[in-house]
C-alpha cells in the first residue's frame, strides 16, 4: 500500500490492522455501495427529469446507518411520493 497509494505509513498500518481484524468490512462497504448505486439508477429511471441527486442523497443519509432493506423501503417511499406529487 505504501508503494501504490498516497497514504502515510501510520494510515497503512491502521488499514491493514482493520482488515485483518474485520475482513468482511470491505465486503460490507462494497455491498452497500452497489445497493445505493442500484437504488439511484432505479430512482433516476422512474423519476426521469424530476430526479434530484441532492434530494436522493438526503433520503439515503437522513436515517443514518440502516439495514439495506430499510434503506430500500425508504428510498422507494420517496420515489413513490415524488412520482405522485411531481416533485422530488
């Protein structure tokens, strides 16, 4: 990591220690990223020009850390509301 990133040595040590003690953390982050991107693509598809990325981010972040199923339900409720009202 030292040779291939701009991280300082103490940051590299911390990263390696973190992934050794919690190897599934990277997988969890990637799974969450993929789900958020999927939810965004679906919202963009359904809302078309009414899609607002700032509002999407607000909906994703407003509840803090939640299970992906809960996140899906909350984003879905927002999309449905925006489809009915015509505004994001």
